[in-house]
């Protein structure tokens, strides 16, 4: 049995932000949200988030995550003080306590599983995660014997010059036998340069304590400023792109491509340079995305191409072609084998299969049937200044260039709209509709107009 405690009370002054540090975004998720997701596969009996600075904002940001408990640390006096706040909540508890930091978002679940397994198999009073860094500046140092039993932990600010030469650092991840920890928590002292209560002092007061070294030191990198946030994003992106390339996705230029870890890709997808995939996006096999495209919270079917375009909150069915320079948004659905071409915007629109909107058009709040052809410059005038209205276009209907369809309006099947028409009334099936003034030609106009 394990209870998880996540430290999320600090302000993070080096972020230079009014936003609590743990709520800063990394790849579409907050730092603390990533930590919480990492522990979910461990099936903890309780998940406790210790909040302090802007506590209500932190709570509100992660309230939708089930089974979280919030513990208030009204005054932030160090990590030991934070865990002291758990004493009344865990009274009588006899299992283990896993302690994580809300600003260390790159930990893998497998690392925590290994830590827990060693802790329980060895029946340690405490087990801590450590790493060897070539440049350990900023981290507390861990001193162990030959059997990885911890002898001493010293915060960097309290280290002597000789102690600073030790490259084994404390990762700030601890697993305690709670009953052992609960005995020493009330007796922690703030005898250090920061006048804070360190959890590391509790480590030295229980026995035995073992150090478990993490294989990839990048997992334990904390976020204290924007530079570290950017470095963490690079690490996260490398992990994500390596995962998909191993799974059969071609990424032409990984350095210019970003992919959220919520995105799902199928084998034989090709991602061209300068492409960015965000949110809950799924791209199916055979599709080619980019170059220069943004896909966010969208479903892309098999064998689709999207070039130099933006697709958000939309669906594109099998075999369709999008772009260049198209914009799909607001719950648009493009049917199979459609073409949405140059400088076309679709908003809250559904296109039937084999429909073409080739260039320079805007369709908003619209539905088309099958095999529709939308001429260049066709616009649905869907907004009357107060409300949005629907346009419905039937199967095999064609609009001429520079047509305006003033919603609400319905065009039937097999309708032809003459170029330059402004349509304000419904049109029955099979009609040609012309809604423009008759052309008038006045000969010798230039001479009369100039007085010659």
C-alpha cells in the first residue's frame, strides 16, 4: 500500500510569473499534472497534493483529476514542514509514503516502480532517488557507503567546498515507511542557512536508508526558471519523436517538428518539416502532414494530405486534400476524397464526400451534400450581427465564382449558382439561379464623362 504526496506549495520566484510554478505548461499539460499522471499506474491508495502559494488557483487547475486530496501549507517553511502537514491526515496509516515534487515533470513511471520495489523488498525505512551529474550545482549531495546505504545528505547551500565535489545528488524523490517518518517529523530542526525544515534531515534520522540511482538523470531535472522549462520541453520532444519513429512514423526534420504526448499516430504517417501536432489529435496511416502545418484536437483519416494549413477541432476523412493555406476550425468535418484548397476557411461546416472548395472561399455554419463544387470566392454570409445562421447545400450543386449565400438559406440538389450572384432565398432542386443586376454598357462614356 502506498500513499503519494506531491509538493506543490511553492511560488517559484525565478519563473518571474504571477502563475504558480507548478501550473506552467510543458507540452500542453501543467508541470504538476504531468507528475500526477506519472503516479497513476502505481494505483496509490491516496493522492495528496500539498498546496500553498495561490492554493485556490492550483486546486482549480487540477480539480477535474479524480481522487485528489488537497493539504494546505499556509506558510512555506521547507519540504520537511510540508510533509509535517500530513500528520493529521495519515494518523494510523501503516503503509509507505512516496513523496514527489510538483516541478519535476519528466520522471517515468518505471523509475518510480523500481524505487518502490527496492524499498519494499529491502524493507527500508526510507529509499531515495539519486543521480550522478557532471555539473551538480544547485542540488543537495548524497553520501553513501559501498552498499548504497545513505550516510549523509547535505543541501548545497550547506556544503563545504570538499562536499561540493561529490557528483551524487538528491533527486528529491523519497519513499518512506510512514510510521517511521511520522515519529521524527515533529522533531525536525531549522538549523541551516535557509532557516527551513528539510525533509533530508528526516532521512538521516531513520534507518536503513538506501539510495537508488536513476539511469537517465534527465528524469529528475526540476523546473525553476524559463530556461529549464525550455530544456525540459526539448527532452520531452525527443522522447515523443523517438517513440513514434520507432513505431513506424517518418518525421522528416525532427528539429523543426513538435508533437504533444497526447497525439496518436499510426504507422506510415509522414510528418514534414515545420509541422506541429497538438492536443487530442489522431492521424491515421498513410497521411502526410505538412510542411508548415498545425493540427490541434483533430482527427485525420487515412491517406490525407495537409499542406501549409491549420486544422483545429475538426475531422478530415479518408483521402482528402487540405491546403495549401487552408484553415479548418470550429468542429468542421470534411468528408472522404474532398479537396479544400488555397486560402479556404471552413468553420463549423460539414462537407459531403467528393466535394471541392478549391480556393478563396469561406463557408461558416454550413452543410454540403456529395459532389458539391464551391467556386472561387464563394462566401456564406452566416452572421446577421446578432446570430449565426445555417446554409444547406444539396448534392451535386455548384456555385459560380464570387457568389454570396446569405443565410439562413437552402440550395437544393443539382443547383447551379451563376457567378457573381448574391442569393437570399431558397433554391429548389435542379435550378439555375442568377441574382445580379443586368450588365449595362454605355458606349462613348469616356468622351461624355470628361467633357470632350
